[in-house]
C-alpha cells in the first residue's frame, strides 16, 4: 500500500481529477490503485467539491467548493484542511501554477477568475477576461 504523502505527489503527475474521487458527502477520498480500497481518513471540505488542483512543489491540494463559494487548501503531508478561501459565487475549476505558486479559481456563474496566492492562502480581486469561450464561439 502506498503512503498518503507519496500518493499526493503521484496525483500531480497523473492528474488529480482522474485519481481523486469526490464523494457527495463533501469529502475527498484518495483511493488506493492497488487494492481499490480507500486509504486514510476522508478529508471534509466545502459543499459540492468540484475542481481539484495540486501544487507538487508545496504539496498543497486546492479544492473548489461550488456551493460554498470557496476553495479549501489541504496540506498534503497531514491531509488536513489548513485554509478556506472565499472566492465569490460558484467556483468551478482550479488551476495551479507551481512556478509562481498562484492558484486560479474559475467561476461558473461569471466570467471572473480569482487569483489565490499560495504563500499566504489569500485571494486578490477577481480578474475578468477580455472574452469568454462562449463569446469566441458566437463569432
């Protein structure tokens, strides 16, 4: 069986969305690929966790919680939520830039993207893109 810490680093390589199973009870569960059993204790995050991003350098996992309007920050060494960051209405996806240690939370209800500073677990004002994918499809 793989230790939880090793498993988290593995997630960043393969792609977190394909390896982490999100359970409807607002918990994240890391399944073992060898025994197909849950390893460790489920990690409770916000309501309707939808997007997952991993910073493999800092070993932090970022989960967007659609119905809680926030992003949960998980310490990959301890599997504990260490911060909850408010990011506005309806965060859907999370992107992580491991070089700058910035996290980007995209929203389903607006064209906004919130920037989170990984070093302080704080967010800045939202950035509004000049155009959205739906704008470019309609031209």
